[in-house]
C-alpha cells in the first residue's frame, strides 16, 4: 500500500479521505497517514474523522521520500500556489479517482487531481494537474480542463469545450458545446453558459452574463 497525506483538513479533505476508504474497500491501495493544514486551529493531538493532524505544509517537504500527497483545497488559486511550490520541492502528488467514476481510457489526467464518484469523463479529454471534479460532473468528448480548476457537483461540460487553468465553476452549471472559458474565470452555481467566458471574469445566470452587465 502507498502512504499518502492530504493537504487540507476541511470538508474537501474529509471527503477525499472517504474516497480513499472506498478505494481500499475495492483493493487495498493507500495508507492514509493523516492531514496537513496551516490553519491556526490545528495542533498536535487533533483528530479529523479518525486521522491525525500531522503538521503544516512543511511536514511533507521533510517526508517527501516517504509518502505522496494530494492537495485537498478547493479554491483554485490557493491550490495552485501550494501544489506548484511543493512540486518544485520534490513532493509527489497523487491523483485520486473514486471507484464509481466512469472515465474513458482515452483520457489523460494530471498529477494531484481528484475525481469524485458518479462523475463521467468521455473520450479524448485532457484533464490538467490538481483539478477537482466533484460528484456527478459530466465531461463530454474532447474537453480540455486546465490545471487547478475546480468544478463542483452536478455540472455539465459539453463536448469540445476548453476550460482554462484556475477556473472555479459552481454546482449544477452547464456549458454548451465548443465554448471557451479563460484562465481564472468564475462561473456561478446554476449558470448556463451560451458564449465564451473571458479570463478573470465572473458570470452568472441563465443565460450567463458578466456581473458588470447585471449591475
């Protein structure tokens, strides 16, 4: 079994710990050593859902030759900063895929990504490093999703879409085919995207519009 730690002890981290437990029920794969978190509320002796708080992010640098890590922080910019820094320090990031996710063998998924249960990824997709695809996300054919993007529960990404890096997409959003979403954009929960989304902008509604246009 492979020793692993999760960087981020909040809700996302707890859910990934549960995914790891389910993976191990199918085939013993990981030994979850515990959580890392920089929050001031954590200290020696704290237990999170049965697993110990091991320390801050510096812990994994000291133990990088002994275990792998998955960053379980949902906010794209923070996740990107942490994973890039630790990768430069030689930390190995592990991709976690729930046993009931459905993923085409013709897809590629980068290091440190997390794929929740009942998510579907169709053929010829490219998923970057550190991507979070929450439960019941549907990714159509030939979709590209950039590094450190977070896509929340029940979202649909239609075929041929190009999603940039560090994008944040709320739950139950929908993007029609062949659309582009620029780096650092935010799509609010429940939005329906009919046109391209520029980098760094926030859109919401049905049809989705930039927040500035709604003022």
